[in-house]
């Protein structure tokens, strides 16, 4: 597989979803409640349809594992080689008019994520990584992305937890998990400069890769939440694992992503 062609296809799919989301932001007509999985709008559904169309036209042999199709029961099995798509990460923010949301597209080949693109429509930014080639950011998107438009990004080099800004998320539908998350939060908020809870895990991972956040942790996420972002962190020089410090798989129930200098400090709070 030509990963450069795959990258261009994922970026093109993001551009189509971006148009839909910017057109719908602040003017939604239909919002549904998926119960424990949260809210869904017509922007989520239309974005996934647009992404699916672009990706399948380019690579008809690779299935698209997307959040909304899974919820509708149309696709329940993550194949070892798949596109892994969250058409709109941060749906609650989007619905309530908070401009913190993104599009996440990862490509997994033989069980390993090899490509990730995360587009942030309200910030006019796009992050991407290809395995072995580093992580990049474009600010102020153009209709045709060029490699010269991108700047290479890397994780923070801060060494003291007292100077660190961390990020996390909570899943109120699972009370046991929420209790555990709050225990971790209470430890780290007392030790760090600050902890932020933005409500879009894929974007949180990008901000770790960019060096804005020093670490991100969360549990009860889905493969589409972390596929692209976990690779972007790794390619920016970060470390990614589950809460126990084990090799990270996008099907894991927890994730810790951090700069190498603070990874061991943060994991002392998540691995208990």
C-alpha cells in the first residue's frame, strides 16, 4: 500500500467532513441521544457518510470502521486492516456551541496503526502522522495541502510535574470507571500546574503531540477515539500505553499518552 496516497485520501475525506461541520455548527436541526454513548447529530452522520465515500472510492478493499455505523449496527467488527473513523469527536461540544471538536481518521494495517489524520475545523488546523515519518501540523488550511505547508511537531520537554499541564476526560455512564478516574484526577491535579478537560480525546492527543499538554489519560474510549491520535503522539516522540504501562492497542480500555520525561511520573497515578 502506498501510504502517501492513503494520507492524501484521508486528508481529502477530512476536507469533505470539515465543510459539513462548519455549515452545521450553530444550526443543527436533529440531535439524538445514544444513551451511554452520548449524543449524535446530523453533522456526525453526514460527516461519516462523506468520509466513507472518499475512502472507499480510493481503497475499496479496505473496510471503514466508523463510530456512527457501529452504533447503527451496520458494522460491529474491527478488522486487522481497516480505516478507523470518528467523524466528529467532541459531539457534545459541537451541539452546545463550544468550538472544540475534530475529525479523526486512522489507518490500521495488520493490526498496527500506520497513518493518522486529525482535522480541527474551528481552529483551521490539521495534524497528521505516517509511521516512521514524524508528526506534522498545518495552520490555516488551503484547498490543496502541500508538505511545505506543514511544520514538524514534538512533545514537551518539561521535566517537572509541578510545571506540567495535563488533560483528561470522564465517562459518567460508567460509575466504577468514573470513581477511578476521579481518584487519578485528585492525585494529579494536586501535583501539576493544571488539568484540562476539553471533551475531545483525539484533539487532546494532538495537543500532547504538539507539546501544549504534557500528558493525557482517559478510560472507556473506543478505537476511533484513539487510533489516529495515538500514532501522532508516538511520531512526535511521546510514549503511549494503557494504564498499566503495557503496549498500547487501540482496543484497550485505557490510554496514557505523555512526554518521555513525565510518562513515568504520571503512570504512578494511573497504575494503582
